[in-house]
C-alpha cells in the first residue's frame, strides 16, 4: 500500500479511522518535511474468518453505522491530535524527532451512491482543510469501508478496498477476533484485530466506558499497530498508533475534544 511522501501513513484509524488513523490524517496535511514514501496503515478492515448468520440489514440500517461507530448524517466529532516522526538520515543516523499538534473535525455527511449502492460518508478536515473522505456500509455483520479518498493540496488519491474492509462488528464482544487480507487499490496488505477489554477513558469531552480494539497490520513496505477506544452511541474517543518503515517511525495519538449527535 504505497502513498505519497505527505501520506506517511492511517489511521485509523485509521484510524480515526480509515486507512489512515485519526492522528495520521494530520501527517498528510502538515507542511513540515516528512519521511520518504511509506505504506498507508490500514484501519480495522478485515474479512472475518466467519460471518454471522444474520438477515441482510435494511437500507436504512446499512447506512447508520454500528452502535460503537455511528454514522447518521449530521453527527460531528472534534479531536485533538499529536504526532511525532523519527527519521533516519542518509548516513543511517537518527535525526531529531519532529512533533506537531492538530485539530481534526469529522463530519457524517449525506449519503452517497457508490457502485450502485447507497453508502455513508465521513469527511475529515485537519485544521480546517479537507483531508479525507471515507465511504462505509454495514454488510454481513460488520461496518465495512469500501473506499477512501485523500486530499493533500491539489493531490487527490483514491483507494478502493478489495474486499471491503470490515472496521467493526455490529455487536463487538471482548475476546472477539477478525482479520482482513486483500488489496488497497493495487497494493496488497493484511491486518488482524481483537477486542481486548473494556475500560474507562478520560477525554476532553468527558469520561466514558469504552471497548478497546487492538490491531496490527503489514503492507509491502511497512508495518504497525493501532489501538482504539470506542464508546456506544459516540464512536472513537481515543486512538494510539505506531507505523514503522525502513526510514521512519511515526507515532500518533488522537483524543476526543467534543462531539455532536446532530438531529
């Protein structure tokens, strides 16, 4: 999963989510020098070993997200993000660590049509500038990401996921595991996930009881880890990630500052 130098990641998360993690979206927008090209880090995206035997959701249900990752249009989240980049110089010596802080605003926009299906759309803005669009739909017991589009100045890049990446089960349970292996555009990758525990987490938006999902990923040129704290009817409230390439180590953290459930 290759990317431009400015997209030295995911997120997530990916993160928050996505191929990019929450805080790593900010790396794509930061004007300071970044390491040479590295593979984007996939966010919870997986084809599980087994798929729950449930009836297909109605179109409305398929577009609302899942309890721990709600996507109803009008919802908004604001995160405070920090990141650091450790790079190696031409001689192999470690260069000074670069650090930065950013504000990330995420908005659940109106539904769009993709490949003949209605899908949910999240828009991400870093310090007020559009950075990413992510397209989701609930299918076969998981919230799945079908496409991500990254915006960096005038450079726009699109990744379609084959198969679609499951971000989170409809009803996650402690101990539950799933995995994904496929292509992000033309580049192969694989990722494993596990719901490891529940715990309280303090954020600028309050204190929450969250489930904790840990994942590890591996692409052609990088590997990394991603941990997310998710809260029912809120979504991602905290995320920590680390991406390792041959030339750099990128560490990030995103913390919820406030959220609005909309109408």
